[in-house]
């Protein structure tokens, strides 16, 4: 079992909290932490944009990436949501065991 960290940012704290709760309630993530507000500067449709956003740090199993990505797409207000997966090279063994127990493995 491999742990991953998935990042996504939403424009509203209530939307971020709803997504976080859904991911944990559906056992697609062991833990979701919300950071923000953040000030984001980005390019969209050929123009520089600036917005307040809330970053979610989604801790899950690598075999749940597709389910988490699908859930983000279905609940995210942006037409192109940020979905970035980071694979840590080290995870504390007891935390990794807890994460593995907290998330339902992907079914074949």
C-alpha cells in the first residue's frame, strides 16, 4: 500500500469543507486538511487572474487516486479543477498503517 497526497483548491470554504467531509465519509481519504484563505495568481483564458482560494491536502492510498479525482471533478465548481498527486518517499509507519485502515481499497 502506497500513500499519496492530493492537492486541490476551491474558491469557497464551505465548498472545500463539503468536499473534505464527503471524501472522508466515503472512505476515499483518511484525512483532509484545509488551508486558507490563500491568494492565488494564475493565468486563465489569456489573462492574469487573482482569487482567494482554500487548499485541500487529501491524504489517501495511491489505488484511490481515480476515485478521488472523480469525486473532485463531480463536486468542484471550476471547469478545470486542480488535481495534483504527490507521492511521498517516506511516511511514518504507524501513520501509513492508520491511513491504510481508514481508506477502503479500490475494488478490482
